[in-house]
C-alpha cells in the first residue's frame, strides 16, 4: 500500500480503490451478445425504457438507440 499525500479529495478516494478490470466490449461483441440473448420486446413495451434499464449490458447499442429515437417523426417534405 502506497502513501498518498495529495490534497485532492477525488484523488485520495479513487486512487485507493482496487482496480477491477472491465471486459472490453466492441460493437460487434455487444451486438452478438444482444442477438444471442433471449430478450423479446412486445409491441406495447416501452423501447426507450428497455434500453435505459439495459444500458450497463449494452452501452454502445443503447447509445445508438437513444440517438435514433431522438429524431422526431415527420411527414412533411424538406424544402
């Protein structure tokens, strides 16, 4: 254990925590994990709520879904 002499609170707190390596997710592996899961959404399910609840499992996909659903639907032509 090394002695930390920094006056910064965040440095003192986080430098003492043991580092737990997170698995590296690539977009391909994340998509493979999603496609191989047995998750099924029904027509009346809230899609945005599903992705919000599963952000930790699928961070890249959930970000993409939020971006896609942020586009407002429109039936007018662009001039």
